[in-house]
C-alpha cells in the first residue's frame, strides 16, 4: 500500500508495457482497486435520501452512475460494477442515508452485516 512506502528511488530506465495492459479498461467496473477475477459486473440500484442525493450528484459514486429518479423524496441511481468489499464498506458507511434496491444478493449482504453489527 502507498501509505507503507518508506523510500522511493527514481531510475532513468524506461519500462515498456509489453503486456498491452489497459488499466482504464481493467478497472472499468471496479469500485476502488479490487478486480475480482472471473466475475461479471452487475447492475446495482441505490436510493439516497434528499440530502445525501445532492451530495451523490456532485460527487458521483462511480463513473457508470446514471440517475433513474431525482425528486423531493431523494435520488435513485443505477451503476454497473463488481460487487466487492470496497463497495460494501462504502454502502455501510452511509448508514440510514442509503438503500440498496438491486441486486437482492447485495441487499441481503448489507442487511446481514447491519444485523451482525447490532448484535455486537
């Protein structure tokens, strides 16, 4: 991790991308830096209360974000991405200001984690 780097040495050598690796394409459906191998991105639909919705419009959750509904009751967006630990943690961090509408597997995971937290 970058926060654990103690020292950096800049070399004059140039490195060629011999693998034709395209980071923009590789991370296209990622939320954060985790890229789950063998998984397909999913359509995720999230609802936000009015206040959080304003924030999400100014600082999008993900570049694939599309607004489905935006009115006085709040904001609903659609994303296409991998469901990863990074995404789950971000959703949990928003507490009562967010609701997962789709997919059911993500709704279930968020509910499970909230119940586990309540139990502690």
